[in-house]
C-alpha cells in the first residue's frame, strides 16, 4: 500500500509538471517582428554644424544602445588628422559615442566626420548609414561639394574602401606632395558603391587623387597602393562629375639583397625592369667557374647559376646606368644541396586542340638530343614533331599535329636533355589524349562602334584569367575555336603603343593606363555550338 501511494504521487507530480509546461509553452510570447530600425541620433554636444569650434571632444546621443563595428575602416575625418582620435566606447554597448581629439585643429577650417556604417544598434546590428558630423573652427561652414566615381583600370569590378583625396594647389604643393603629406580633404567609397562625394569644401584650385590606401596613412605608397588621378586641375565650385581610373603603377627600380638558395644557384630579387641593370662579379672568377644568368619564369627575380666552387664569398656589383646607381653586395656561400635537373610537362591527360605542349626545366637547358625523344600515337606509331628551345622561359616547345580522339605518349629517354651543369634527365613519359571536335564550341566575335586599332581581344574565364588572345592592327573577325564548354568573358585592350600587352599608368609621368573595355554579357559556350557575338564599343 505505501508503494502504491508512491506510484500515485509520482504520476500526479508528472502530470502536473506536464500541464504546467504546456501552459507555460502556450503562454510564451513570440517576440514580435524583427527590429529593422536603425538607431536614431537624438542630439550632439556641441551641436552639429557648430562654428567657432574650440572643444576637445564631441558626443553623439542615440535613442537606443549602439555599438561600433569596423570603425577603423568606416570612419573618415576630413581634413585628415595627424593622430587618430580616441573613440568610446570600443567593444561595449552605449547610448552615446564620444570622440576626443589629440590634434590641435586648424584655424578657419571646416571638418567633416563621416561614420560610414560603423554605428549599429546593439541587438540586430542595423546601421545608421553615413551619419556625418560637421563643424568649423572659423566663422562659417564651407558648403561646396564634389562628386564622382571610381573604376578599376584593369579589373571589371571596382575596389572597395578607396580613399578619394583633394589637395589644394597652393605655393607649397607639387607632384611629390601626395607621397609625403595627407590631403586637405578626404572621403572614402567604403564597401558599398564606387561613388564618392566630397562635401563642405571651400573654393579654390585642387588636384584630385584616389588611392587604395593599404597602409591607411593617407599618403601614396607606390609599392603597395593603387592610384587614380585627374590630369587637369579642378576649380571649385564646379558642377562636373569626375571619373578616376585606379591602377597599380610599375614600381620604381630597386634591387634586393641576393642570397644563395642552392649550392649552384644565387637569386637577385628586383622591382622595375630587368633591362635597367646588369650584374657582374667585382673580382674575376677562376676559369673553372662557369656562370649563367636567366630570368625567373614566375617572379621578378634573376637566377644566377654558378658551377660549384670552394670560394667562400663573391662580391657583386649591380649597375643601373639609367639612374647612375651602383649597388655592391657580398654573397656568402652556405651549406646547401645543389639544384638538380627536373622536367615538368605542361599537360598530362587532356590535351585541347589549341594547346601547345611543352616541357619546363628547373635548371638551364644547354643541349637537346632529339634522337632520345619520341611522340607516339595510340597505335605506337611515331608522330612527326619539331622542337624549339625557349631559353628565356627555359622550356622546350613541341609542335606536332593534334587530331581528334587520339592518344599520345611523349617520351623522353635518359640523356634527352642536358642542363648547364652537365646533368641529364631521367625517363619521362607524358600520357595525353584528345576528345572529339563535337566536344567543343566555337566563338566568332565582331567589333563595331567606336573602335580604334591596334587592340588586343582577350578571351577570359569567369575568374578574369586569360584563356586566349588575338592582336589586331586593323579590323577583322575574331575567331576562338575549340573552346571548352563553359562561360567566358571578353576584354578589349586598346593597345595605344602596339606592344601586344596592357600598359599601366604613371602618376609622375602624367600617363593614364591603356583603356580596357569589357563585353557586358557572359558568353555561354556549349559543346558542338557555333556562337556569334557583336561587341558595340562606346567611349
């Protein structure tokens, strides 16, 4: 009987808890609609648009708890300050923001503080977009403005967070100012759209510059920053809208400290053009020591090859006659293994009809024995071929007829290739195969509109990487045959100097980059398709 009472008591308690849970569950509020309202600025101290400003700090009060996000990128103060102001709170929720200046503010100057989208509500992260606070240390607020857009000179998409700078052309301004000093006015495109507006400007003559400011120091660093500039002077006030092309300059000449990377291999890293300098040992090397210089295929590096020697160190001079500069370096030997000959085929497996098969070598090629090389088809019948040594890229190009639905074996027997150090290759076999013509598609492209020659038509993939290109000095039809089925794009380079490549610009040289036009649509190529497109080019 006591046991039965315990069971009944347990069941009673169980059903009571279940009933209460159901009641609690039915009575739980849903929370209502999601909050999508951004925080509202209630007031500022001092007031926005204050004149004769002489405070050390300002406060902005909001109607709800807010927090700061990505403030280091989003906050823009114009004119820029030498010292970053103290901003509170950081990492905490608050109903106000306090900014304390560490600089002595300029006299008779209008300042604009643009918060971008850094101010968000604490709960849902809704931003108060592009909130600005403006004040003047003088008797009035400057009210002129300047608008424009940014585009990338090479890429289809514009960069984010581009600083747009306005420099007053006065008695101290010159072309080197942007390398040394921050601008008079600044804004940023942030991460939204590639348009900009500079506000609260005073009348005058200005230079307009855009910089992808990687160092966030408000000056132009050629080695890291992209730049865009307007060649003409801007006179404010103006109703004009300006377009700036952002590009990466070819860096000025510099040479890195050389070093041994193998017993027979020294590297000289450089920036600028390799034609600008020459490398020579300061003291003549023994006759038994042989040397050779080649350009690295992938990097801005000179590979200095040297037969193994017991010399402890070598002194080199690197001479750039264009700027009358001579650098001297001492390179000490290290206990390192010797670089050996390694061969890498350009293809294994699938070989498209438009592909060019080649063999890359890791050390300089000096001899080729064609009697030790064969190209065999699927019936092991020898296919005629021609070879060409490309000493600049250190590769062997193969030229043989490629037919559909065929298999090829490219065979290099030991001793087919010998390098600068007398080392020879081991056996290498590259197995290749082709598909049928029906597996590919063809594209025919015609240009119309405002077309100027010479130009380059580049076929690119969906990542913007080059697939094929055609150089033309006069109007023609552009055919891209035997394409893999996928999506492509078209890039037109107006090759003003007819050198067969895109040339970037120069700020000091006042040279804009060569113009590039992108076909606005994606071109879908399917197997066994013939596609015709017309690109109407406009200025």
